[in-house]
């Protein structure tokens, strides 16, 4: 079973920074597509950033230029560096891995989430 554990969330003032971490089991980070999602109360879960096994990245337009997704394959950890935080960034942030199965289907695994609150 894939295990993902997020950390690094907390309360931060607008304009501040946080670095979220996602510690994964095995070689998940190196070999698979990893993503950060977030979900605010009353809203759908949305994709924030993705890093692919070959190193390519994508970002949601709402955070582009303010966040950076990266990985450390030795530590088997994915990071989300968040700068210039805004109140609308307040949400529970989830780590995700997407694995391609032999049947040709994708299997998603999720961490438990870490709360980010941006407020004065």
C-alpha cells in the first residue's frame, strides 16, 4: 500500500511563505507522477501543481509564479514551496500519486492532508 504523509501546513499572514512536504513510501516519488491538490470549504478539490517522473511540472493559473513543486528522490519526498500567500490560498492541501496499472487504468493514492490558513 502506498503511504503519503503531508506536513508543513499552518497559520501564516498574507504575503508570507510556507513549504509543504510529502513523504512517500518506496520509490514512489522518483518513478511516478506526483501532485499537490487543495480543497477549501464548499469548493471542489483542485489541482495546484504536478511533477512528472521525468521532471516536468505544471501549475494552476491561480498559483503560477508563486509556488514551486520539487522532489528529492533520495529522501523520497515532494515539496511545495508557497510564497506571497493570499487568503484565497487557505485550504487543506493533499499530496497525490498517480500510478499507471497493467490494465491501463490509473490508480490514485492520497495523503491525509495538511491545513494551510492565510490570515491576519
